[in-house]
């Protein structure tokens, strides 16, 4: 059953060496193990990535996380990476945020220009099935990771996949050790959803188009034209034309929840607790040069203050879309 799932996934999304894992986070941590990451190795993360990945990597491996800014299209800021690469840099993490495929080739080019071996992990958790230049995401990084967790393109509550493009990193002892934790019932659900993948994606794409149509008739929001609609089938990003204020977006989220609308959320923002943890960790590691400073992430700060994120999954219908737009209008009229 497991081999069938891995084979189906490999053929459907044009991947190479696929191994099913308990979760996307497990897939990430196992990738670090396969890359023989050790204490005090430096790993470059985008500021926009899920902070739990950074936290788990510091706790389990003792790595030094180097957090860099993104550009206006949410790609890792190329110059920022170049300026932060040292002889201790072991891995660069790049991801495809909100179903938007990124240009990972830039990271590969940068790595190939250096004498030291720098691995690329391609985080495809929010972008399974997305394409760039006609190719599915997950084919550029040395290792690519996928998730079947909540709110992911194929959302089964749990489960993940590692796709290993660099065959020198395959270590069956490590991979099979972690696969022993897998729950059999998960295969049934994931197999079923993968078999219905195309119909699931069609529904999500139609929901994005419906949202766009409503937004175009609306004066408060506008769609983000830089994001290709045919790729953004799991998340949809729109911009507020009225405010550039993250705190107001948090108030909007609360207002919508009061009206039983849960398909909106502000973009990710590293919380103060985690910033404090990170700063304490840097001091402990004698790396005060990396102390978290918002001013180093100006492009991400500008982006997250201006844009809104909508979950356009299979549960969304026209009634929900119209209700959301109506509530947003009412909120901004106050």
C-alpha cells in the first residue's frame, strides 16, 4: 500500500525518489538528518516560512538559523542570501508560499558558484501540484518536502512526502527507521484524495476565479496581479486598497470570525514569543550578530502589512465568498 502511494505520487507529480512520512515537518527534519546537518551548521530560512521548522531544527540539531528577507514576489532575496553565506552554511531552505511557485533555480545557481557544498531544500508543502515553466515544483532542490496536513492542497490532517533529487543523499536506514511510525489508515485517505486530485484542484481553482470576479467588482480589495491565478489554487492573496496596517488586518480577522467567516487570515507574522526565543538562542550560541531586527526584513514587513490571505479550499462556495466580501466592505466602512 505504501509503495503504491509513493509510486502514484511520483508519477502524478513527476518526482524522483519518493518516501512517505508522518508529516511535512518530519519530512523536513529527516531531510536535515540525510544531509548530515550537525550542531552550529548555518541554515538559511526565509522570514516568511513557518517558524515551527526553525524551532524544531534548533532544538533537535542545534543549528544556527540565518533568517533572510524576501523580495516583492516572495522569492528569497538573492542579494540577502549572498551576503549571509559563510563557510558554515550547510543548507538553504526555499519554499513556494501560498501556492505560488518560486524560482528555486536562482538558489541552485548560487550554490553551484560556491566551492562548499550547500544543499537546497525545496519546501513544497503549500504548493503541491503547482508548476513553474511547465514543470511541477519539487524537481529543483536536492530534497523536496510535501505535506498532506491541514489546509494543504491535498489536506488529510497528517502525512508528508520526501522527494530526493540528489541520489547521493538517499540513506535507506534513516528513511525506513522513520517510516515505521506510519499509521496504516492514513494511506487509505491519502490514496483516495490523490486519486481525486484533479477534481479537488479544479474546485480550488474555480473558487479562486470566483473570488477574483467578486473582488474585481469591489472597491476595497484588489487581486494581486503578480500571482498567477492558475497556480494559486489553495490560497488566494488580495490587497487592501484602504489601509497599510497589520494591526487592522488582525482586527479584520477577529471581526470576520465573529461573523462565522474563517476563510480569511492575515499573512504570517513571527510572534514576539518566538522572536524572544530566537534572540535568547542566538545569545546562548554567541551569535549576537543575528539578533532579530525587523528592519532587516523591510520587504516582508511591507508585504504582510498590505495583503490578505484567503483559504480557497473545497469547502468554499459562492455564498461564503459573497458573505466574506460583504463583511470586509462593512468592516472598512466603519
